[in-house]
C-alpha cells in the first residue's frame, strides 16, 4: 500500500511539472528563411519555400512564456530557391541534395538572456546538420508572443560553407565563384 501511495504522489508531482508545457508547430508560410552571400559577379539571395519543425516551451499561469525546452527545424534542400535556375541546381549539388536532402537543426539548450516589455531574447545552442555534416552552433534570437497566440522568432546567423565540407559553388568554368560565408535571416512563426 505504501508503494502505491508513493507512486500516486510521484505521478501527481510529475503531472504538475508538465502543466503549462506546450508544443507548437512551425507555420510555413508565413515563416521566412533567407540565405544570402556574395560572388565575384554580384550578391545573391535564396528563399526557403518550405520548413517544418516545432518548439516546446512552458507557459506561466498568466499565459506568458516562462522557459523553453527545445526547438527542431527541418528544411528540404530543394526548397531553397533563387531567381536563377542554374544557381538552384549548383546549390543542390553543393549541398549534396541527392544523399542529404534536408538541412536540420536540433537544439540542445535554450536560455533566456533578457526580457523586455514585448520580447524575450534567447541564446540557442544545438546541432546544425548540412550536407551530411553536423556541427554544434549557438545563435541568438528574439521571441515575441503575438496577440493571436502565435510565437514569432526573429534572428540571423552566419555560417561558412567550408565548415560543413561544402565547396562554395562555381559556375562558368570557375569565373563566377560564390563566397564562403552565408548569412541566414529568419522569421519563424509557431502555432
């Protein structure tokens, strides 16, 4: 009987700890990811047309974000689109789309760095997998709770293609070369 009482007490305590935990899914659209960089001819930009993922977080009794548990994002490589078909093709080749069709991010830790009246600033550490290579990365973002119940996360981050074993694309027998750094600007909505 004593064991049953202990099990019931443990279940009640663990249930109370989960109150307020919510999982929200990425809304694609209106979520936006834009990749941009340089080349020997001109600057370039690609838009992500499809994204999936989720964020797990805890809300206070007042309905405000209290803390974050984790975030995961998955982007099909073929959803990267520019205005130039040749650039799309070269990008898919460089990212090894045939064998590694997704860009994936899984967080390991999310911490609140500051809280303002209308936003929360966070630091996110996790594993970014690109072209089959996984690297630990940390970036900052701003989180806003919208009046319709959605969460908006805004930020940007720079990566080097070579860090992931990706050779920056070249075209026209090497006369056009892209730069190694890629800037990622994001605005992700969760509901």
